[in-house]
């Protein structure tokens, strides 16, 4: 069984009507034999973006009030943040400063999850990035 972690933008694009996911990413998410994790940090990042007016996709905004239902409906598994994730995220030797991305990289690395992401900086962090 293959296990993957969705980057926040991959989750947003999965939920939105726009076709922004790569075919590979879409195939991974659609394959019911794969285990798809969504980090707690993605919910945090999305709600912050909503409050700042930087997230205005109606289909995505609707799920933020029923986040667990969205995860369940899609067969996704919530991935909590652990202390070890925070320590690794802070210690990653990469120039990237975005705390949300650093956490996603750390979670993927600690659990040996493929990271579904368009963000090439994940490669520098040592992630097994799929796009």
C-alpha cells in the first residue's frame, strides 16, 4: 500500500473545480488502494488564508466549516502534528521559511510519505515529492 501526504495547495486544488492538479497527483488521490493523509497544518493554513482574504474558492470555503466530514467523504486520514515533527521542521537545513511547508516536509520525512506537491523546495528538504 502506498502512503501519501497532500500539500495544502494539492488539497485545495483537489477540492476546487479548477483542473490544477497534475494527472499524476489526481491519479494518486483517486486510487483507493493509496492511503492519503492530510496534515493538521493544512487546516490551519487554509483558515488563515481565508481570514486574510487569500482563499476565495467557494467549494473550498464550504468545507472549512465541516473539515472532518470532508476528510471522511474523501477517505483522507487526518495527520496530527507531533513534537518530533516540530523539532524536525525547525531543524531542516533549507532556506525555505514558510512554517506550514516546513511542517509538511517534516511530517512526510518522518513517516516516509510521498508528498503530493508542486513545490520543488521539498526536493531540497529530502522529501519524496510526487507531482
